[in-house]
């Protein structure tokens, strides 16, 4: 049974999320303090974390950062704060998704299932030989989920790796942000595609010689992005 950790200080919300997730077949643990949630996330094995932003002890940003230093499991950040800067900061620290309160528990369940299904498909390969993509100094090892640029390994979050791999596997094809969101996150954008922009920015910082003048991932103004070969 898949295990989910909810780090949420509002007990009523946490209990409601737990009820819906357990009805969908997940095993759920709740922590109401940030420091306790971080300790549990790092010491135990979970398949996904639902992380509130405003928490006593340690805030969600710091928790996300610490988890990403050690683990690559999906993280869904939730918050009552609607400011884009908080969303961009959370995604930039490695969160896979950002949901603004209030939201329906059924939507949370849908997003949890989508993230976990995609993560399982991508890391559950039993291929004997590593699947490698090599383009102009970039080497993407799909089996080991590792990226090197001119021989130097770069650290990628799960969604950053997925997005880079998808673009590199479909070179010279222009994709809109909505198309990339559906492909990588397995769901409709629901009017929010800021996550795509944030992830493209983070990828460029890792693979481009000058992220202000990208040589790999190009912006096609008014349309979207393409990987140039």
C-alpha cells in the first residue's frame, strides 16, 4: 500500500484529506508541526508528501528544500497564499505541484494519483540496458535518471528531469505550456501553468552556458518552447 505523509497544522483540513486519501486506498500519516514533519519525512519511507506552506517549527519552503536534498519523491505544496511569488518559490525549491486553498479533497486525490502514477512509471523500469539520450554535450540517462553536461553531473528534481527528457526526445517540436503541463503532470492546467515556466527556468540554469541566451531550450514567443538540435 502506498504511503502518504501530510504535513498540515490545521487538524480539520489534515483529517479531511486523510479520510479521502484512505478511501482511495492510501496509507496516510499526519504531522501538524513542520519540524516533526521534516524529521518524519527524512527518517521514514513515503511515496508522496502533501506539504502545507505555513507551519509552526519549520515552514514548508525549508522542508521542501531539505527533502529535495535527500529524496526525489513527489511533493504537493498547499497554501492559502495566492501570491505567485510563493508559488514560484515553492516550485523552484523542487515541489512538483502547488495547490491553493480552498480546494476540494477529490481534486487533491486526483493530483496525488496522477503524480504517483507518473513517478512509478518513470522509476519502475526494469530495463537491463540504460536508455541514453545524447545531444551536443548533454547526456540524459533515462534508466538511472541522471544528467551530465560536458561530463559534469547536474542535480535534477523529478519533474525537471521528466520535462527535459520529454523535450529532448521530441527535438524541434514546439509545445505550448498547456501541452507540456498535460504531458508531464498528467492533468489539465486548470488555468495555472506557472509551474512549466518555473521548471524551464531551473532546467536552463543547469544545462545552458548562458540561461539568458539559451542554446538548447528555446522560447517561441506567443507559443511555447522547443528543444533545438
